[in-house]
C-alpha cells in the first residue's frame, strides 16, 4: 500500500518510547484523533543524518504543540534501541531526551503501509502531515542522504490550518501572516497583479 494525499492515513499500533522514557506497548495513531499529526520516518538509530533531524524536530516540539499537532517519529529499530539512543549523550552520537514518541517498527509493517520501506530493509525519510480527521494532507519522501527542513513542515502545517480556517488558498512561498488567494480566477489574478512584481 502507498499513502495518497487526500486519503485516510493507515492506522497502526506498536510499541513506542514516550517522552518520559516509558514504553507504551499500545501506542496508536488513533491516540491523536482530533489533533493534527506530523508523522516522520527515518532510516535507523545510531546513524548520521537521522540524529540531526530528530534533534531539529525536538527543538520545535512546542511549535508543533502550539498548532495542536502531535509529532511522531518512526524507524525499523526496536524500542530498546530507541531508548538506548535517547540515553546516549548528543556529544557521543546520541539524541538526548527528545520529547515526542519514537515508534518501533520492527515488523516494518508501518513503513510498508506508508510506502517508505526501502529495499525491504529500512525506511526512507518520509514525512506525512495528517489532519484532525485522519486524512493525509501532505506527503514528502526524501532519499537516505537528504535531511528534511523542520521549518518547512511547520510552514505546510500553517498553510493547511490557514486554508481550513479561511477558505483561501496559499500561493508559492507562502508563510504565516502573508496574503493568500481567493480560490477563483479573479482571486488569483488580483493576487498576481499585486505580488508578481
């Protein structure tokens, strides 16, 4: 199965290491019902690009929370590996005590259901923004050496929430506070006349 934007996000239940370092053996995507979700996959614990992303997401946890969005990381490692990595200091290749759940996808079923399983072994760098109704509204998949931009994930989340609240659409390079467009030929023409200089 491959995830499609505008379709229901595949549900899952798995063991996760929680922010307080406990194991939640019944962690489920359904736990976030009524909230937005930024679900991201990374290849493996104790690697190179991955900690830079995980720590970058951790630095923005409050920004996601302020937008009523749960941040969830997933890899094919075990929950024991996740915990060991959290317990390893950053200066020794660890990620420190990140404050969002890290899900163990040992069976690789979650990665497969989201279409990010690479070579039947590890997950590509997939990122999915899921709305409050459980619908995938944004999907991004990077190859293994290409780290993601956390601020871009927040920008897309802002755009989604803006369109839901105002019924307008967000043009290229839109950021929170910028002008948007009315979804009509006249609205686009008016926007372009003012901003295309």
